[in-house]
């Protein structure tokens, strides 16, 4: 389900109800209320004139409140329009929540992490169409981005940017070389992956651009990429037994998961066009099983 589209339709429906209430139904209620209050004043005046001590069932304020109250169908449409609109604007232009569905970004992000994605880091985009209308910054190497999966744009993926347009990226024996310069790596204590039956993975720090982060590799799995797709600009890539080499087209990005041997990423299905980018992941706001994970994404 495209939640953004559903939210947009909710804005349209409740917005039309809000405008209808503002221009037609509310003035009609005001007119009716005015008639009731005049009738109330006349009745009270007659009672006073005739010295009738009748019990007043409703005050003027109660009559006004009851007459001005929206019918139930307007309460559930026009009444919630401001809230729906604020949520839509926040999700479209400020920050949007996502849930991490798999372990492809371990150890940085774990399955079950709820994250926030900055929607204006790389420019303002039209909701639904995702068309950039105000360019700002571009993704940089090392950024963690959410994007629309090129093979199915109704699905959102999250990966780390390994290379940008114009870069030559190589992956040799599970280590990256960018523009003929090998990245810096440092061996760390093995990482225990408690998902499934539990296992230990080789853990390294990798310095990608200005960002130093941890990655996992599995020496039991092959260095080469098995069965890559025939993706756009696939002729820019050469695959060998030790890895691959790709020249990234302008306006595209090469993305990889931090869990290098358990991530379906650009190595298999190709480059991410700029038009598919949703935003930059920056904060873990919840993990039900591990509350200690709440905080800024490293």
C-alpha cells in the first residue's frame, strides 16, 4: 500500500469537506442558530411581561453550542482536516518514519529499528510524484539513504551510498576501491548476529568519504556477484571472480548494505537514479525489543 498516496487522498477528501463546511454548512448553522436565539429572547421577554416563572431548560450558550455543532460526518472529515494536513506536510517535506525490515544494514541498523528520514536534505520534492522542485545538497559517499527500488518503485529500500556519479567503484576481495584508491579498513571484534540460529560475522570499520562506520563480511561466501541483473547501464560494469568494477553514470548512485554478504543492492540490480531518492536516514526513534538503540544513526 502506498501510504503517501492514501494520506494525500485523505487530505483531498477532508479538505473538500472543510471548505464546504466553511463556505456553506457553517454559515447555514450560524443563520439557524441566530433564529433560535432570537426566538429564545422573544420567549423570555413574553414570560417576563406576563410574570410567568417558567423553568428554563437550556441556556443561550447551550442552545448555541448544540446548534453550531457539526454533524457526525463533518466531524470525521472537516474536523480532522487540519491534523491530516499537518501530518501530510511533515511526512512530505520534513521527516518520514520507516521500519527496517531486514538485516542488510547490520550492524548499523537492525531489523525492527524504526527510523526517521530527513526529507529535505537533498532538496524539496513534490509528494507522490517525488519530483525535485528545490535542489539543495546531493547524497555523498557514506550517507544512508532511503530510495525507491528501481525494479519496483512502490517499494522503499535503505542502503549506504558507496559511490556517486562519475566515480569508478571496485570491489575486490570484499573491500572497496574508489577511483583507484583503496578505502581504509580496521579489523574489530567479531559481531554476534543473534537473528535466526545465531552466528558470528567478521566485523570491520570502513571509512567511506568522511564517514567511518562498521561493516560485516562473511568469508565463507564468495567474493564474486552471483547472477547480476541486466540493469540500465550494466555495460558500465565488469564482473570477475574477485568482485566487480563499475563506472557510475552521472545522476546515479551506487549503494550497498553494511552487511555486505547479506544485502541485495547495486551489485545485483544496478544504479539508483536521483529521481528515486526519498531522503537521508538520521535517527532511530524506536526499537521495541532494544530501547537502548534510540538515538542518532552513526
